[in-house]
C-alpha cells in the first residue's frame, strides 16, 4: 500500500464503490457455475439478476457499516439536512434501496465499466508516482489565487482535506474534490417535491472559471439524467463526470468542473478564459443523483493520470464568519462576488 494511503482507515478499501460490484459479479458467476456443473441446471436470467443485486446490496451495506465503525469517524452533517424528493419520506436508509441498485447496474454499461477499470489502473500508477516523490500534499501552496466558481451562496455538501471528510480519499485524483449545492435557510436543496431538475436551486446556475487559464479539455455530450429526487444514479450515462471542462490555471494546476448542463458549455479547447468567465451551467449529468457542481484541482490534464491537489479559495462574501483565504470542508456555507 502506498505510503500516502496507508495513514487512513478509509484507504483500506481505496475504491469502496467497486468492492460490491466485484463481489456481486463473483457471487453470480459462482452460483451459475455451481448450478450448471454440479446440478446440471442453468440459472434463468431473473435468478441471476436476483443473486447479483442481493449480493451487491448485502456487500455494500457491510462495507458502509465497516467504514462508519472506524475510530474517529464523524457523521456527515448532511444527516440532519432535509432529504431530496421521495427520500424525505423514506428516511435515512431509503437511499440504499435506490442508489445501490442503480450503482450495481453501472457494471452493465460498457462505457462506465471501462472508465472505472481505467481509473483503477491509472490511479495505481499515480499512487506509485506520489509515493516515490514522498509528497502527501500536506501544506501544498496554490500557484495562483482562486475564487469560488460561482456567484451567490452555496453549500459544500461533500469534501474536505482530511481522510474523514474527503470526497474520495482513495481515488487520488478526487482526494480533495468538493461538491457544491445551493440551499435555503433550512438547508433544503430544492423547492416543491424535488422531482424536477428545475426545483433545485443550483440547477442551470452559471459556473465560472476560478482563475485565469487555458481550456485543455471539454466534454459536452452527456444527456441529462432521467430521474431526480429518487437517489438513483444514471447508469446509462456516457461519462461518469458528465459534461465537464478542464482548465489549466497554472503549471501543474488544472481545474476540473463537472456535471454541467448539456449544451451549456461556451468554450472550446485552446480558449483563454479570465477569472469569473462562464464555463457552463450547473446540470444533472453523469454519475450523480441530483444537480450539483463537482470541482477539484489536479496536477495533470487527464483525470485518470492525475493526483488531486488541495485548493485554497479566496472567499469575498462573509457567510457565518467564513471569509478570506479558506480551504473548504463539508458543511460550510460560502459565497462569492466575482470582480
């Protein structure tokens, strides 16, 4: 295990989202082998699906229980926030009955399966590179001054710079990633029932360049996910990051702006952008259960080959005393007034 990933109990399962998929496939293949070669019976398709989803669900629950039980683990502040759509009625564990089955189905999407396999292979190379350089990113200083990539008040729903608050500590490119949403005074993320994308405060909000830079990658081909408010992941999407833009803000610092609205990206590769310039609009595309902005900083233009970097934002709007140069963490309300 690389040195930089050996310090956290969470990194024992670096790709926790993958473990249930692998186990479910193994159990299903094993059940099919036993039935066919031992008893001479072929499992019908419905039986295979039942075995697959049941084993995935059980394994996912066990993995989640293990992670929560680790010493020092802190509950996510979102447990006390209003839940979207039908989950405000189903409660805390209702998401398991919608998110986990849709996550299991991603294995049947060849594009997503390939992307996840590629991410695993490439991130192992990144781990070796970072470990060889003995650089765990502690105390990293940004090369340029970053402002929040939006206007108005937003909530850091997920992410932080520690193993216990991290968006995805084991996925090195997203180790310091942040998920942003907009909320009202009750921390609700939408109006009405939350069953339409237009109900969500952040949907179609302009997403802005956090600093000057050059556009090095654009992907704007992912359709809007079909269901919102059910906690389901779009397992038929073409890219797990959805529509996204990558901007080179400085040598070795690339901003990754993800889950944008299809057709909203006005820039192309090679364009120079200024801080505060429009990159697209917040959308509901890719590997996500509701509209939000995913942002992270990385040291390589290709996400698969990149190591995530901590980012310090200059927050100009005072919200709950959060102002000035800040490294953000989940639960923080922050705002910005672009110059």
